């Protein structure tokens, strides 16, 4: 099970299948949380359950004893949380989530000077993704746009999707 954790003032989570919410200019606001579940079996290795238990007790208000395991049932099968992982999104992942193509250059300026990670995230937060810009221009100034047949196959598919936003 995975979800996106937003590290703003509320710490709200969001489903990984939803569009990523607003990316600001500050680094470290989105992370991917991956909850590892393990089926209950006789003699089961508890993996990182002791650390998970300690975290639940300390930060979530649980009072689980050292000799207890929190278990739950999903579709007639019993599970426990064997581990919880967290990693922050990379600048490339943030740009991709905004709709930038994979070959969009984000790590250097136009002189070839390298941008640090924090500057890459800041530029993502200040950006207007190409699909948005394309949709705005096509919706507001279609007379200056190229004929649809002049675009590559990728652009044709995306333009139709973008046009449906209006």
C-alpha cells in the first residue's frame, strides 16, 4: 500500500492515483509512503514491526505492548504492518507529475551551469507545464497555432486531452 504524503502544515495524505497537488518553490513537500504488509503465519518473521510499533506508540497515540502485534483483516486474510518506508520525490518526479516531458532539461541553466536539487524544485514550483501552456494558447489563440497534422503523434493525443479541459 502506498500513498503520497504532503508535508505542509497539515501533513495530509493523498491517493497515488490522484493528480499531484500544487508544487511550491520549497523542496521537500511531497513524499511517497510505502506501507509493507505481511500475512500472519505461524513462526512469521516480524521484520520491522518493533520499529513500526514504537512509531505508532510515540506519534499516533497507540499503546501497543512489546509482546503485542497490531493485526487487521483484508478480504478474509490477516495482516500486520511489517515496515513503513518514506522517500521524498525527486525533482524529475515532480516535473513529470506537473506534465513536463521526460526530456525536459531541469538540472542545468541555459549556460550549462548545474542547478542544485533545491533550485530544481523551486523552478518546478514556479513553472507552467507545457501541456497547460499549449491548452491555453489553443483555447485563446487558435489562429496562430499550427495545424493539427503538423504535430507529432504524442502532441496530437495530448492536445485532444488538453482541449477537453475547456
